[in-house]
């Protein structure tokens, strides 16, 4: 029996994947199933997934897409043998579902803001990362699609994004004043109520909205619901927290706030990472039909085009979402057109050259009479290698007039 395959986005930042849901799935399989029964496949091909996104589980000929569906499938398949929540009470299972929804709703925009929307981090780290494992032309379309999704997820943080950009554009300040909790004035006549809350305070409050409830629930425990082993929500939490703690970024505001003010959560996440993301993970290679290729990417782009145009019959797109998806779609179209133009240029070049030679017709004026001559030379040569006034060489290439070639 061949092992099941967990298809994910490529490893990054020293983590097994660059996507929090993929990390959560890896953590779950590491906790629930013996390592010799599954392999990790960095296919980067969301087209194999039934829901159009990774992670995706390949179990024989069956595909299961998404973290929740993967957990449900494995629990059903093993008759509860891989259910790491089996020791939880009914109330705890209900709380787990609620907290999972809370984590996704509050933490995903923070990760998007840190890795994608904070320009220093996107330009210097995240965007170049995609080029290390994606080939042309998907190395342009996929990062832009992920960036567009991040923009949509952080649409409610517009003013904070502007403040972050303003902070990044300012001259460097001494460490004692840069990103201080408040900015005070030296004018004693101005009341203290006029103190301005800085960007760092707003970022801290944003993180606190997510972390305070988690910190309160953990209360120093090794796992979310106590006990001696992780549960499903621990797997989801370590997937999301890892992207706030692990990446080394030019603007590391998330990591700094966590390390300075939420040390218990840092310890909790570090322990889970050590337990779930071990060196024992076995990597596999995707089958030919599961690989991310130009054909599979183009097919998926065409299939998603109605959604990109905002004409699908599922959840309506907001104006911001429509713009983001439409822009990503047209980037994909431009990539295909550019590739076709490149291939066409190569074919045309081959057709117009024979053994590196090309014929050019020159016009000269001799004793007041226009005389045409044909010169054959190697491509790139100036003088050519020979001439023929009748230009009747059999099999000769089409003649190019020099003045036409030069735009004269």
C-alpha cells in the first residue's frame, strides 16, 4: 500500500511550507499518523485540490482539499484511530471549532500584513522567495495572486497600512525613540492628552486582539486543552503562530511584539514546532499529472476566469476583491501572451536564417543610376561574405531591404 501524499506549498523561512494551513496539516499528520504512512509533496499545484487551494491530500485516487476536510477524512478512514481530539469533551470540541474560526479570522490578516502588505518585507523577502521554487511564467502570476489576496484580507486596515508605509519612509531614529509607545512633545504648555499613539501601539493592539484570548485560554499549559498531547487546534495554532515568530524580516514588528509581550505564547509555539516539524518528515515527488506545469496552470487560469471577472454564481465579490482578482487574472493573461510572443519570435528567427546566414538587398547609386545588390552574411556581420547582382540563388531566403530594416 503506497503512503498517502500531503501536497503543500514549498518550504520557506526554515518551515516546511510557506502557508499556515499547510503547516497546520503537516502538524496534524505528524501528530496523528505514523511517519511511514505519509509523505510530504511540495507540488505547489493548487489545481489538484478539489477546493482549488493547498493543502490537499491524495489518498489513492481520491483528493481531499483543505485542512478541515483532511482532518475529517483521516478520522473517518481510521475509525477514530487518528482522531487526536478523542479525549476532548463535547464542550471542548465545540470550543475547538469556535477557536479555529477565530484564529483564521483574526490571525490571517496579521500574517498578510506582515509578509505581503508591509512593503519592506514583501519587496526584500517574500516576493523574491517565490522565484526560488517557481518557474516562468507562474513565478509572476502566483505571487501576485497571493499578494492580491493579502490586500483583500487587510482592506479594513487601510489607515494602519498607510502609517506603516510612512514609518518605513522616515529617516532612521535612535533605538530608544524609534517605534516608541507614545510620541511626546518638548513643549510643556501642550497637555499630555495630545500625545500621539504611534504605529507600534496600533500594531500591538492588533496582535493583542488575536493573542489575548489565546493567552488566557492557554494559562501556561503545554497544549490548548491541557493533556499530554496536542489536539487539532494546537496544530492550527502552530501553523499560524509560526509565521509571526520564525521569518527574519526587515520590518519584524510581529516577532518583536510577540517576544517582548507574549513570552508564554512564544514558548508554547516553540515547543509545538519542535514536536511537529521534525527532521523525520519524508518528502516525496509529485506524479507527472500532479506537477505544476504551464498546461495545468493555463487550464486552471481559464477555469477561474469567470470568478476573476466577478460573474460566477457563488459568493459575490466586493469591489476591492473584484479589483484584486481581476488584476491577478490579467497578469496571468499577459504572461501567456508574453510566452506566446517569445515562442513566435524564436520560430520566426529560425525561419529567416539558414545556417546563420541572411540575405540583405542593398541599393547604391552608381553614375546616377540606382543599382541593387544582394549581400549574404552571417547574422550580426556588417560586411557580409558575398554579393550577387541577379539575386537568383536557389533556396535563398527572403530579401530584406537595408533601408526598410533601418527604418529609412
